[in-house]
C-alpha cells in the first residue's frame, strides 16, 4: 500500500442556499476563515435559493492538521449581504465547522442553518460539503527526498525509475538549447514537444452583448505557457472570422521514454487563453498526461493529441453570458505532438504545415529564475505597427455611450452616406477650371461649385430651440452661467453658445439672453426619427471666470419627446401647408463625475416644423479644392506669343485667339476624361471597401442577432415565470386585501364597543369619585373636630405631667437620703446578673436540644442501617435455607439411590445364585459372573464434595466482611453453586 501524501487540502464546497428572502438590490457573499486566512466566494443574486457553486481550499500538511485538531481550530463561514449601490456589507449569519469531523473519504453535503441570522422568520441554511484531498500541486525537489531504493542485482544499468524523485522537473540547459528531464547520465534521448493552435470558431460568444465585438485598435491573440516559456500567437482583429496563421511552438527535451511519460503524467493541464490586451476572454485546458497514455511507439512515430476544445469564459463574464447550446460553443483547435528529434513530424490535413515552427529557447544570458515567469493573467506587449496588416478606415466613435446594435445602425448609415457622397462626386468635377485670355488682356476665372443631389423623398425641416431659463442652483457660490451645445445632424459642427454670461445664485431662476437658435436642414423622415431616438442633444453649463471656464454640468434633451408631441397644421405665406410639433420641459443638469447628483434645472422649448418635400434637387456646397492656390492646379498648355506687327484682318477661325480657345477646350475634354477615369477607379475601390465592410458588419449583425435571440428566449422564460409569480402574488394580495378589510371592520367594531365601555366606565368612576370626595370631606371635618379635642387633652396632660414631674423630683430627693435606696441598687445589679445567667441557660438548653435532635437522627440512621442489615441477613438466611433444603433433598435422593442400589445388589445376588443353581443343575460347569458396582454413587459423592467446597468458599469470603453478595466473585460462586445443584438433580 502506498504511503499517504503529506500535503493535504481542506476543501469546503459551498453549493447553494435556501430560505433566503428575495432582494434585487442585494447580493450574497460567503467568507470563510481558517487559521487567520480568509477566502470568499463571488457575489451571487440574493434570492430564495442562491447558487454559489464555489470551492474554497486551504493547504497544510498532516502534522499541522493534527495540531489544529488537537486545538479544535474551527472553520468559520460568515454570510454577508452586499448593497450594490452603497457597497455596504451586513452580516446575515455564520456557521462553525468542526475540523475533527473532516475525513479523507468524500461525504454527502449537509444543510447547515445560519447561526445568529438576521432573517429570523425564514431560518436560512447553506448546503456545504467538507473533504480532505491530497495536494497534487508540483513541489520543489529536495536533496534529502532523492534516495535510491534497493534493487535486485542484475546485469546492465540499474532501474532509472527507482532513482527518480517524487516530482520530476524540466531543467533548462541554456548552452545546448533543451530541457533536461531526469538524470543526465541515464536520459540521453532527444524529444520534441510541439503545440499547434490551428483554428478557432464562435469566438464572438465569449463577448457579452453589452460590449462591442470590434473596436478601433483592438487585437486578439492566443496565449499559453509551455515549460515556463510564454507563447503568443499572431494577433487578429476579427472575432467572427479569425484570420491568424496556425503556429507551432516546440521545445526540445532530453530524457528517456519511460521517464518522459512519467513527467507528462505529473504535469498540469496546458491552459490556452484567448486574450485582448492584458485581459483573458476565455480559456481551455489541454491535458498533457494524455500523451503518456497514447499507445504509440515513439521510436518510429509521433504521439499526437488533437481536437476542438471549448473555451470557458472567466468568472466575471459568466453571470453576463447565457447558457449556450452545443453548436454555439466557442472552440479552439489545438494539436499537441510528442516525437523523437530524428523522427519527421507527420503531415496532417489541417493548417499545421503552413505554420512556422519556432523553438522557444531563451537566451543563455537569462538566468533560469527569470526564464520561468508565473502570472495569473498573461501580459503581452503590443506588436509593431509595421507588422499589423492595413485595416479599412472606420468612422470615429461617437462621444455618447451606445449598444452594439446602435453602433451597427450608425456605422451602416454612415456607410450609406459615404456611398451617396461618392456617387454625387462622380457627377461634378472636384476643382474649378480657368479661362486664360491673351497676354496683356483682362483675365476672368469662372468657378463651378460641386453640387450634391438630394433624394426626392427628403423633407425640408426647421428645428428651433429656445433655452428659456436656468434655476434651482444647488451650489453654494454664485456662477456666471453660459450654455453651449452642438448637434452635427443639423449640418453644423460649430457650438451654439448663449452670451453674455448670466449671474445665477442659489435658489433663484434667471433668463438666458440670445438663447434662441433655428436650424434649416433636409433629411429623410426615417433618418430624422432614428437620429432623434438614438442621439440626445447635450447642453453644457459652463461657469465663465476671469481666469478660465469651468464645466458645471450637462443636461441631455431627449428629442424623441418632440416626435411624440401633438402635431399642428400651419398655413405659410406662400399658401403651402406645414406641420409643427412643440415640446416644453424642465430637465436636470447633472455633474460629469456623479451623474446622479443634480446641480440645476434647465427650462427649454423645442419646435420642429416639417415644411414638406425639398423643391430644389441640387444644392451647392463648398469644397476645400475651391480654395486651393492657383499654383496647385494643373496649368493649361502655354500659348504662343502674338506677332507684334501683324495687323491684317484674318478669318475668325485663323485667329490666334480661336486656336487658343480650341486647344483649351480640347485640353479640358482630355482632363475631364482623365478625371472621370480617376473617379471611376476611386468609386470602384470605395464600393469594394464598402461591400467588404458591409459583409463584415452583416456577419457581426447575424452573430449579434443569434446572441440576442438566445438572450431573448431566456428573458422570455424569465418573464413568463415572473408573470406567473406576479399573478400568484396578485391573487395573494387580493386575498390579503379582503382579509385586511375584514379585519379592519372587526377592529372598527371592536374599537367602537371598547370606546362605549370606556365612556360608561369613566362615567361610573366619576360618580364614585364624587361620592368619595364628599365622604372624605365629612371625614376631614370630623377629624378637625377630633384634632381640636385632642389638642385640648394634650395641653391638659402636659400641665398634669409637669405637676407630676415636680412631685416625682421631690420624692426622689427624699428617697436618696434613705438606706433602702442602696439596697434597691444592689437588687438591680443582681437582677442584671440573673438576666445574663438566664440567657446563658437558654442558649445551653438550645444547644442541648440541637444535640438531642442530631443524636435522634443518628439513632434513626443506625436503626435504618440495622434494618437493612437484617433484611440482607434474612435474604442470605433464606438463600442458605434454600441451599440446605436442596442439600437435604439431594441427601434423601442419595439415600434412596443407596437403598435402590442395595436392593439391586440383592437382586443380582439372587439372580447369580439362581444362575449358579441352574448351571449346577445343567452341569455346565462353574460360570459365575459378577457384575461390577455401579459408578453412580462415586459420581454423586464427587458432586456433593464439589458443592460443599463451593459453599464453604463463599461463606468464608462473606465472613471476612470484605466481600458482599453484589461482588463479582460472590456472584460467580452463586452461579457455580446453582449449576452444581442443577447437575446433582
């Protein structure tokens, strides 16, 4: 049997809870503490049955575990409720686990109720399992653990596996560029361990729907650590269709086949992470121990483990991602190969062959301690800009926060606008043309501005905004308020500002000057509605100071309220009809640091007029090429100089001006053809880029729709469950309401009855009190009269007392001079001595009585002891009488047996005599036979002797006074006496 592992893990599994009240704002956390070390679970939803599904473990050895068990060290679990808004933690209750009851055999989890719980009505409990496990974590080899075992002598080298430590390690040999596994003198074969990341699918499922699938500058790559070497794949930018090349990372290992199999069996799983920057989006485990189990001859072939492994999201995303079906699970294709260095790698049908093989050998100058970095989160330096492939330009991100669906719609609309602008650019030239006159004459330049075609279904809109007033300032100091806003959809990116600044104090309202602004623009109705619903108009409140401007807060005007307001029809001066919508409201101005803190209130009036379809089909717009200097434009061909002396009239077609104009027109047509070719090429490249971007966005939209569909199905189930719960709750509330009304009626009736009784009792008490007051008044009057009479008696008594006192004083003076006075004093002294002696006599009498009582109790106790001893003696006497009776019966039986024996002997003698006589008569010769005596008497005598010996031993032991009938040896002798008496009968 193998020796037990010294390193252990105390694993506490916190599975779920029950009987917790439901609270949407709160979350539950279980914190476990043991030996001064605290571990905690992830926050879970505060509901009736919270699901923790968490294992907490502490590492220790057997000796430390034994000490903790002797000291009765507890494992204390504390349950806290955490407020998601204020982050306040409240103690719900605690559980204390006994370490002595933890065993290495896995036991079924138990329900433990929370002690000192603040939920006293429901008595919550946790389902907890505790077990001791062997710690399989790799430990550093120590020299004292590497000991050789005795092996039978044989020819050749000794068994290498018996000389190995408990844990094998791969030691880097920088000079040779390989890792040594096992003793160097016995392990001399070279092997190559390769890991290939070939493909990946459904990676978008690892991103929550609240995050964008792709962003500007985001790069994704795969990361794993192979024998202490950090390896990353080539970065890619699209999760929907990862376009990275398969890469093979290889390390050289010097070992033997048997030791290498043992080393791989001890290695933990290879973790492959999908990373974005320094964050892990998902990971999977590839077991290296499977290579050692593959039944392949490594001398001739390579052992390979390959497949599509499912990527699991980290804990912080698990609560945000729904459960996915099997066909939507994100996977990564990985192949792990082990072969001898002289065996060529086997070609496969995947992309392994196209990937470059890179040996991860660190430079020799780096020490081994630095070559094996261990980190929980992979950190990867960004690649150079030259190595990254060119990407199509995307529109800049909007300044407001938006969801993935909104971003797709906005970028799609932007792409459509770009396509429309590109099509419009094809119709007009991008730069102006100049007409050059003859030398010395006047020159004229005609500029043709570019024109943009407006769709026939576009409407002419007029939007006006009046920022009426600003008030309810919550700041303590006054401000010089200036408002600023901009909305690019109206065709202008310049900010609109109110001027001059308005001084605003606390709890006052001020009107804003120059706060009205109107915008005329053309747009499609659907485009207008989408923009107003999606993009709010943000108004910034600034405090203008002499030194600098300070942003006080922002107010978001939801233009969607304007679309839902009532429409009114107007008749313009031209006779055409228009529609007007007006919305007036007061909104809060909040700070940028704390969006929930209100700074002031803004009152505004927004108006939108629909002036109908746009009449003009072409709108002249400005272009930057119109302002370019003349030097940057292509110059027309040079004109020949005019001869100075030529004055004869010539034909119009032969004049120099005509030829110059003709050449100019031909040059212009040639330039227009070249410009048209350039525009067509540019249009083709733009359309190809837009089509590629459209396909990419369409794939993202399809993936988003699938994710949303799964989420909506889950939400639908939750809503149905919630609706059923709400219906049950409504029924319960209706029943409770009826019960409450009934109780209210009963309480009201009981209250009325009680009030009437109280009024009646108060009336009776009032009458009784009035009667008692009258009686007390009569008594008081009588007492006053009695008091006057007693005062008179007291005065008379005092006068008599004074007279008697004088007479007594006179009598005492007369008695002092008489001899009887001395005798009276002696009599008084003797009386005092007599009283003292009587007191002593009384105390002596009491003590005598007490002693008599104690003596009586002692006599009673002695009598009780005597009675108990007499009863015991009677019992023993009865037993002895029973034994004597049994002996008498046995003696009688013995006498009877003796008489029967004698009779039998006489009969035998007679029979013998008769036989002898018969033989004599028959003359057959003397053949007398004597029957031996029966063994009965001898047996009965031995039994009697044994019984008498047992009785004598028992009586001897009892006479000593040391033993009683309840002692074990006396009980055993009694049992043997009963057995002997039974056998004798």
